[in-house]
C-alpha cells in the first residue's frame, strides 16, 4: 500500500506544482480574471497563490514540511473557493453552474488535503516520505 500512497502523493503534488507554475506562466490572464472577480490586490493574490501552490506541490512530491504544505494548500483552496467562485451570487444559470463546479472542486481538494493531515506525524516534517 505504500506505493499506492506514494503515487497518490506524487499525483497530488504534481497537480499543485503545475497549478503554481501556471500562475506565473499565465500571470496576466489570471490577474485579469481576479480583477473581474473584484479580488483585492489581484496581482499580489495571484503571485502569493502561485507560490503556495508551487511550494506546496513540491513539498508533497519530495515529502518535506508536508504538514505545513497541507495546511497552506487546504486554507488556500477554501479562500479561493469563497473569494473567486461565489456561485450563490450568480444570476445566470450557466455561470452559476460553472462557479458551483469550481467551488466544489476547491472544497474537495481542501477536504482531501485535510484528510491527509491525519496521516502526518506532528513531530516529523518528513512524516509522509516513504523514500
């Protein structure tokens, strides 16, 4: 089962690493999108989110400071969900549906990250490392 866990950790880490890289590669588009959502300090928000995703993903891949990464990513997913995907405020049915899907996507990631915290040992920063 260790290999299954490792592969899952790797896939989740790659997901967040790629999302973090995307925040820098497509910074201008993401800033424009953040502005359209009335996010305060959209430029800084995109950069900070990108850093958290990139470092958090790398942390999961390499098994270092995993608990910090899990907390940071989980909190980020909840914040992004509530700040960027306010489906409850949409009046257009199509936009409402799209925002609800994005919101639930973020909440599902937050839930999975929080469940992974149960597997981390509070005293060891390398707790999820199977190398």
